[in-house]
């Protein structure tokens, strides 16, 4: 029998029990199925990675490009067009932890994107967000995954736990004037985390698929650059 005076969550937080006497109305809403697929790689954090970039339904396609913290793609990516500055890297108006880079000395405590500035949330819905720096680092940690490169194309990241994988195309190092720099050889993917040591940078997942070097790591890049985004499901 249900508790007559209190409600409670079940141990797995999936069900609420509440006294029937407290229920005044029950409504049902029909919701659309999420069209965006994701993969459970068995990572310790439980992070679920999307199979495609924002702006495409194919794992091999690049999708759209975004400046960090902007939710729409555009034609020009530079400090003059960046939403969160007044024309330069030294006049940041949001997400700034260094007063020498803030507009009129501005600083704030924001080190990760708010929901309204997260391109994954804005374009795919509230169940999605851009990955954190820690989630990017976990994804390429050799304790959990292994990498399988395709020739000047991208990399399959394969789980050591369950054998499942995602594919990240080498979509280029920056988008500008309608072109992607070093596509097929380099792929940079935004995280939602700023680079606290260089506040006009944000952390990104870096792919190098060049003939002379192949590898992946997490590093900072200028926030005004146009990069693709591989979302994760919110936990």
C-alpha cells in the first residue's frame, strides 16, 4: 500500500510513490521519439556518446560548425563576429576568468557552458549537451578505448569493455569562408569547458590523422573558431 502522507523516489530514481489522496489530476502527453542515436561504450562515467555530429545524420559527415558558446553556424568565424566579445580576445563579455581578457576587466565564475549557450542542447533538445573536458579525456583514455584509424578520414573509437564504437571524422581544424582547414587530416571537436589557463580558449578534442602523425588529445583552441560538435546525453 502506498504511504498515506509522503512521496518518495524508488532506489533507482525511476519511479515516484505518492499517496492517492494527494493526486488531483493525471494527464498524459504524447512525445516524439528522439531521432538522435547514441552508443554506450561502457565508460566508467556512464557517458552516452552520439553517433553523429550536429547538423548531420551520418557518422561520416562533418555536420555544422560553431564558435564556442554559439548555437548557430555562420559564414565567418573570427573575433569580430564572435558573440561573447567586443571585437577581440581581450574584450570577452562572458565566460572569462582573467580580468586582462575581460571587457572592462570583466570576470565571472562560468567555466562550463550554460544550457542556453550549449549548441547541443539548443539544436537537439534538453536531453543533449556538449561533452565536458573530462568526458573527452575519458573517451580517448587507453584504459577504456582503443583507436582504429581510417586512411585520411577519421578514427573509430572502440570500447575495451563491450566492443561498441563511435566514428569521428577528421572534419578540419577550423571553419572559415565556407571551407574547413586541413580536413581529412585534422579534426577538432568542442567541449563545453573553457580553458582556465588561457581564458579566450576552450578545451577541444583533437584528432590528427596525418601520414606523419596519428593521435588524439584534449587541448585549448581559440573560442571564435568554427568547429563541429559531437554531443553526449545528459546524465
